[in-house]
C-alpha cells in the first residue's frame, strides 16, 4: 500500500522534479555564463517567470480539460488572436465613445464572449457531426485565422490605452495581474475538475465514452461545454496579454496550440484522454517558461531553446511511459 | 564566483583611477532583442555583424536575444533584460506598436532604449533614447541623383521621361523613398519629367505587370525608379520582354542581390547600398554613445552610399 502511494507520487511529481533540476542547472550555469549581476533564482525573476507563463498557461488549463475529455483543440491560437482583435478594435467603436475609460471592461467582455462563441462553434460541430475534434479544430484553426485577416488585412490592430496598460501591469500582494489571473484560473479549473459532477464526467467521458453514454451522461452537450471553457480561457489569456501590449498582429498566437499542448503533455495528461491534472499542467507551463528564460539567461539562442524543449518533451514522455509500465507491471518487452 | 570577484575588482579599480581611462572602465552590458533572425539573410548577417562588433570592443558585453517574430516573446525578453539590469537595450521591433508599453517599462527603470532598423510608432518616441537605422528619404534623394547623373552622361537630361514603381501603399518606408526621390529630382534635373507612379507592393511579379502597362501606355520611357531592386528587376524583365530594356535606365532605392547581378550583366544601372553590417555596427555605436552621455540625435542614421555599374567593384554582393 505504502509502496503504491510512493509510486503514484513519483509518477505525478515527475514534472516538479524536472523543474527543480532546471532551477539547479540554471542557477549553477547562470553563475558562470550569465552577464547579469542578479542570480537566476532571484525572487523578482521568479515573479516575472510566473507572469510570462500566463499567456500559454491560461490556455493550457482549458486544454487540459479538453484533453482529459479525449478531445483536442488546435484553434486556440487563432481564437487568441481574434479575441484580441475584437477587444482592441471595439475600444474605438463610436457607440462606446461616451463610456470613456469604462469602455475597457466592455471590450474585455466582448473579447471573452467572442472566445466562448468560437468555442461553442467547435463544440457544436464535434457534437452534431461526430467528426474527430482534431479534424474539426484543424479546420477552425484555419477558418478563425481567416477571420482575423478579414478583419484588418495584414495590418496590426492597435489601441494604446494607458489606463488599460496600468491595470495590466498592476500588482496586488506583489503579484502582477497576469500572474493573479493564472493562479485564480488554476484553482477554479482544479475545483471544477475535482469537486463538481461536470468535472468527474470529464474524466469518465475521456476514459470510456461508451460507458459514459451508458451511464447516462449526455456526451455531446458535455463536450460542447468544455469547448466553450477552452474558448473562454483562450480569450481570457488574450485579454490579459493584449491589455498590456495594446497591439495585435494578424499572425499573433500562431503555434500557440503547439506550445500549449506541449505544456499539457509535459504535465502528464494523456493524449488518449481519461487522465491528467491541471496542477501538473501548471508545472508543465512553468517548466517550458523556465527553459526559455533559463537558456536566454545563459546566452543560448532561440533555435537552441526550441531544440532543447523538443528533446525534453520526448524524453519526458519516454520516462513517463517507463514509469507507468513499471507502475502497472503488466507490459514486458 | 571568480567572474564576480574580477568584476568587483575592476569596478574598484575604475573607481580608484577615475573614469579617465577607458581601459579600467567597467564594461557596459548591452542587451539586444532582434525581430526574427534566420527569416532572411539581412537579419542573419546583422546578428553576426553585431556579435563581431561587440567582441571587438573590450568595453562592451552583450546579451543577444531573438524574438523569432513573436511579439509576446519580444516583450518577455524586454522584461528579462530590464530584470537583469543591463545598461542599455537595443530593440528591433517585431511590431512597432505592441512593444511600446515594454519600451516604457525599460524607460521607467532608467534603462535607455535604442530602436534599430525600423522605428516604433510615434506614441513611443518619448521613451526612446535614439533610433539607429537607414534614412529612406536620403535613399530616395540619392537615387534621384544617380538617375540624373546618368541622364547627363547620356545627354538626355533636358527631355528624359521616367516612371516610378513604389512599395506597398501605407508603408512609411515606401512613402519616404518616394518622397525623397520626387523632392530631389527637380532640384538636380529640372527638365526630367516623372510621368506616372504606381505601386508594385515590394513584389517582383506585380512590378513586372505595372511596367508592362507603362510600356504599352508610353512610347518614350528613359528611366525607371523602383522602391527597391526586387521591383526594379521586375520592371527590367518586362522591358526585356518588350525589347526596350536597352533604352531605359533602371535605378532602385535599395540594392538587392538580384539588382547587383543585373548590374553585373550591364542591364541595371544603379541603386543604394544598405548594409546589414553597417546597420548593426551603427546600432551598437549609438548605444555606446548614449551610455557615454554623448549628444546623439534622436534619428541617428547610418550612411547608405550610392552604387552604380561604375563603382560596384567596391561593394560586395548584398546577402539579401
């Protein structure tokens, strides 16, 4: 029994062990290689790390839900961009002119609504057609990106509002706004997955769809809700990020789906569904951002960063597979 | 640990000796975040030249970063550089508007920001110490001089007719290169007439079509001015197909490899030489000058010389 618990702990904490390894490595390497006077483990630097993890991290929470559910969403990057376009463009709509700075929450709400509508479209198609979510969202990834380009051509959409920038850069208890949003969302999604019926059903449907249907779960609407959740979170991530930068290029958010999926998979969520945890996803996000930041800290270039992250992804999955085999004790090569 | 101690020792020495000797000076740490190294050879050459220039200068240490075209990553890199407390930041903006708040953060942290190659939007000018890059107005004006000198040599400066193919409408670069040319031309060659100007959108095929239309419309074209050599060569191809390339002087506003090759073949007359090496060295020098408290103009242009068939042996072929 005790051995079982220990095994489970090793499996689930693989990502945390990896993070500790990264921290040690970059602290030591940074000592010799970095030009910075500050240590890598500097408190401010760690706060910055959390803040920089937010854009990918918030979306990754939603992706965890969808992937546990046995689906995937490739359209998050395009949703991210389209929500930003709606948010920044709506701020200059004449009908909102009398609102003054109160246009900010209105534009935020419009952006979040956009994300939910796009998610609902994905979910509705998956529900009604029964086509695999991979194909559906591959199509909507292209389609939503097309909408972004139709909106403003190749031009960036731009709205610099210093009030909004100040809100986005504000600090509460020393934590910056994006960090707070990330932490609050992580807690909420964790509660949803672990303490609600809907959350239990997410695992049940992902584990065995037929059994879930037999158990009386309405799988179609259930999956649609999850797609609305990820759409909302992709838009929320966009709101948090673009409030601080104020300008979106039509190409922004490209490849975000891949970074998000990388983070979720690093956190141990199964591509086949049924297993996973948002806390571990949080770890996966931190691990990626640590790598990016750490390699930058010791002076590696972007190409090297991508190469290392790619290699580590495969290594972690291999390790995970080994641990699980040993844990299950059934597969012998 | 050793590095730290040496650094501390040098700092102490510098304090003792005073700032008089450059040798004992604490080296400046300059961070650079580039747009997208590897997407074209201009940017790749720029990075190599920047690193080489920094290595030659004992007073400078650099943190060289690349945003890979991703605005979010560039903003994160700006924050990292601020956090690392570098002495100055050089930025090649991925998006001239989205980086403004990050530039403001650096400004608020007391770190001077130097924008390189292409400037950020006007709203951010207050937070920028200096812009280092090419001057497109001058490039246009010099192209007009090249064109005029050629017409004088050919003896047609009193009656020549020319057409212009501009870059993509709305782009500052396109507008400035056109303005520089059209303002300078009547000053040097008042009798040359610019009969029509059409956009070629920086695209060779588009430019070729525009030129085909020009050739049908006008029986007498003596010169073509293009916003860059890519479009200039498109126009050249159209003229060759119509058998009229021999009579036309082709001049571009920025020399590309295709233009250089056409010049070697004697088909294309001249352009303006914009070197990524000069661009990178100018950015580093601007940062150093700002740190040393020198009086640096807000728009700090580097020189972009004329290149024609006559002097092209002094220049290596552009890498882009």
